[in-house]
C-alpha cells in the first residue's frame, strides 16, 4: 500500500539539466521545491555512460545561467569553439568560422559538471531538496498527485496536491500520463541514425591533439563523426551512423570491419583514438528522437518543460539551450501572470512554435553537417579559411 506523505509546495520530476535549473529559478521566487530523480546522486556515484559527455552551450543557454548568477562560473569550465574544422578523407582541413570575429562562438562544456553544478547551486538556496532513486511511476496530472517508487527499497508512496513540473526528459513518464486527457496528442519520431561516443585522449603533457577552439566534423554523406574539446585536453567524438544499411551499426559487427571502416573514412581520427575497438563495442549506442506534443499543461497543476515537452535531435546543439530558455520564459510569466494556469497557458503559447521550429531545423542541420559542410560551394559561400 502506498503511504501518504505531506506535500512539498512544488514538485519537479527529474534532476537533469533543465529540472535542476528550474528548481533554482523556482526557489528564487520563494518556493519550496522537492525534486524527484530516479538515478543515484551523480556527485557521489559514477553513473553509466549517459547521453553525451560534453555539449555545446550557446548564447541562449548562457543567458539563462546569467539570470541566476551562474554564467561566469560555467564559462570558467567552457572551451570556446569559434568555428567548424572540416576533416576531408584526404587533404587539408578547412575552417568555417561561426561569426565575423571570435566573439561569436559556442562553448564546449561537460554535461556531468554542469548538471552537478546546477544541483549543488539549487540545494544551496536552502529551498530545494533533491531526492535520488525516486522514480515517478504514475501521475494524476489534473489533481497534482504522483506515485513514486523508491528504487532502493522498491516501496511506493504518493505525493499529493502539488504543482508538478515534468522535466523527466524525452521518454517522460509525466507526459505519458497526459494521454488520459482527451485532445492530447504526441508524436515521437525516432531518427534512423544512432550514435556512439569515442575518445581522443590528451597528447603529451595534456596538450590537445587537434585545434582546441573548434567543433571538428568529418562529414561523409549518410554518416559523420564530430568531436568537441574537453577541459583535460581530450576530445569526445560522436559517430553518427544509420542503424541499418551498407554503412551502419548493423554492418560494423566485428573489430576488423570497424578498423577497415575507420582507416578508409577517418584515417586522421583513427590515428588519435587508441581505444577505438574497445570503446565501440563496450559503450552503449544512443538513440535520438524528436518529440512534439500538445498541450504542455493540465490546468494549473502540471507542466512539461525541456525534453519532456520538446525533445529535438542534437544537430543544432539547442536541446538543452532551449530547455534553459524555457526556465527564463516561465520565470518571467510567473512574475506577470496572476496564477499557475494563466502562466502555464501563456508559456505554451510562447514556446511551442519556437520549439517545433527548432525541432525541424535540427533535422535539417543534420543534412548540412554530414553533407553540405563538405561541399566546395558551401565552403566558398561561408568564407572558408584554411587552418
Ligand atoms: P534530461 O537531461 O533527459 O534529464 C531528465 C532527468 O529526468 C534525468 O536525470 C532522468 O534520470 C530523470 N527521469 C527520467 N524519468 C524519470 C522518472 N520517471 N522519475 C524521476 N526522474 C526521472 N543540447 C544542447 O543544447 N547542446 C548540445 O550540444 C547537445 N548535444 C547533445 C548531444 C547528444 C548526443 C544528445 C543525445 C543530446 C544533446 N543535446 C544537446 C540535447 C540535451 O542533451 C537535452 O536537450 C537535455 O539533456 C534536456 O534536458 P532535460 O533536463 O529536459 O532532460
């Protein structure tokens, strides 16, 4: 039997990037917040390889951090990427600057560091309690009731009469419960490609083995490799491949096939990834999905934000950035609107069109990154310099 529990004022489901930042925003408004996170505390335990080791934070995301006084500290750990370095199969690299001068850049940042930093900053407000190994299994989204399972003991309990913020990611359990409401619709479009993370370790004395201030791309048509720099001098590479087909995860089943593929397609990268075979066959292969749904809220009781409301594929580097922008927009609406329901309605009106547009642009940018970046006409148009 689930036991009842006296409720906190607000409940955030998921202490990922968006949930952690949102709880901080809500705490600054004077609310007491309980955050329910199904995973263990990543500050105390090493978790299995997750979504991506590093990610690109752009102006949109930095603005959200600035509003709560965290931009400066985040930037201390970020590596500016001022353009794309395009790696052909053979021949010289090409460099495509992101802007007219170096001030226009994106930043590579460790996902783990950022998530931990946000959780710690949220708790430091004294108003946020993050409870780990707490999986939300059911929700009555109209009543603001959650059924929560303790992953350590298996026991379930209920959190009642709360306002719920569903920031539990692209496979959101909270969103699932919206199905109970007539008129709710959701589409989940999986991409026909998966991804695998590989490592270029630091060189001697911790030096970067490729240009540090660039996002590296090996565009190859139906597939591509990218690499982002890390603070320790390493790069995290992500190989995007179709699931099926002549060149795909299905076709790379043996170390020999993998080795031959890398030697043929990415000879310069191959020389820098000593753990290729071990990493490729031991690390999980990631899935990518676009989620569109509506409505995003049930009255003034439950609201979806971040990937739970609008998961996008990563090729525009805007998933987290958009989720952070959600926090900024909601915060300003909570200031100007008289109640939760009005604020939630206005939030959806403002954000839904933008989120749908980013979702479509992210899919389009996959084609540009894996294909057009290698096109000589494209290089010319973008004013390419050689590096
Ligand atoms: P998540 O990060 O998925 O967090 C959800 C949290 O909820 C998790 O901690 C999870 O454990 C928890 N949870 C899930 N279910 C439950 C439950 N039932 N009960 C309790 N807790 C639960 N975005 C960028 O802006 N820039 C990039 O460069 C970028 N690169 C990317 C690269 C890759 C390969 C991928 C896949 C994505 C990338 N993204 C990037 C997108 C970014 O990762 C997401 O948009 C971002 O993580 C969304 O944050 P979130 O907090 O909404 O969801």
